[in-house]
């Protein structure tokens, strides 16, 4: 099975970049399922129904969130109505977070894909529940190769160490463990010893003439003067759409291949080479 994951969509630039590139990537790579992190989709802060609709229309099958999940208040009610939008699993029970932290999807090709969204705690919100025990319960309840044909874990975290540890923790039980939140793609795409594809950060879908997707002036002002001059605004130039392409073994759900995707904008470009006959095999029956 062939699927892709794209990192944090930042504002209009990221949404437009996904709309421009995802439709032809779906065909070119024979993608059966696409997960997109959307925590910065609405002006850099959170998600709204209208921005989510743009991403679904571009070809996203599932949207994940992160520390900015609730920046737009309407997300609190929209997520209850939209099962394709998921939020981090490990909010404390006392927070009564609406929506789901994990969701099982069925593709047009008849494959079952479980998507799990987690928030890290290192250099982030320390009062979250433990993401490791939270994901452990989900993976136990939905074994890869039995109850799910593919399992995608979006580990939204600041510390690379915490993301890498999560990769090893889920290894053998997930198809892909992918980091998000730091908005810069890392060069460590690999298949771990137990068969989970892994990359420490997917990167963002954003204008990279920026500071992690924001216009440069305000971050520079704060770093150099320590004085805020206003809120962060997403950079508005063409986005580089960043993510990973993954192929799994249909029998086990474990990864056979992971390759980075970077297309559009100013980062060095890379799109995996997928043979035509493979793409035809991947396409669902008419
Ligand atoms: Fe983000
Ligand atoms: Fe984030």
C-alpha cells in the first residue's frame, strides 16, 4: 500500500501549495491515503472549517493537529462533526477535549488505516498525559496486520529525542512514525529494525523564506530586542510542500520504503520515483 504524510500546513501559502501539488502527487505516486498536519492551517494558528475543507478538497484524507489545535475556537465544535479531523490523543481526561485522538479509516482500495496523533511533553506542555502509554493502549487495541493494514503515528513534538524514542517505542507495531511541529524536514528517513518507517520531522508546507513559516520581521524583532511588535503572520511566498512517501507490505503493514517529498517553493526538490506498473497496481479497482 502507498500513502503519504505531509507536515504542518502554514497559512494560505501552505494551503495553496497543497492544492497545487497534491492532486498530481496522488496520481504520480499512486497514493491510496494522505494524512496532513493542519495545526497551523488558519493564518498560522489552528484550523477552521473553511480551511479544513480546502485541505480535504486538495486530496487530504485525514487531518491531524498539535499544540495549536484549539487556537480557533470553532475547532472545538467542528471536530465533533468531522471524523476526518483528529487531535492529540494524550490531552488529560480532565480537559474533556472534544473529538478523537485516533481514528480508523477505510480507503477506496478497501484498506484500513489507523491514524494516531500525539503531543510530546519535552519543552512543550508538561501537564499532558504520557504519550507513550497513550499510544501503547491504541496499538494494543488495533494490532497492525490484523485490525489495521497501516498505522500512522504523528508525534507532534519539539524534542527530536522524544520523537526518535517514540519511533522505537512503536517500532514493529506501526507503519510510520513521523515527527511534526518543528517545521523543517530532517534528513533521517529510515526503516527502523522492527519495520516502522520513521522521520524525525516531516517539515512544513510553508514558504521557507521565513522563520519556520512566519514572516521574518517579527521573530527577528523579538530575538534581537526582546520586544513584541505584533503577532506572527504567515509568510506569503510559494510553499515547499514537505512530507514523506511510504510503501507498506500488504501482509504485515510494515514499511518497505520511505522517501522524503519536497516540491515547490525554495527548498531542494525531491519526489520519489515510483514505477508506472506499481502505480497501476496501487490504484483502486474501477
Ligand atoms: Fe506547526
Ligand atoms: Fe506545533
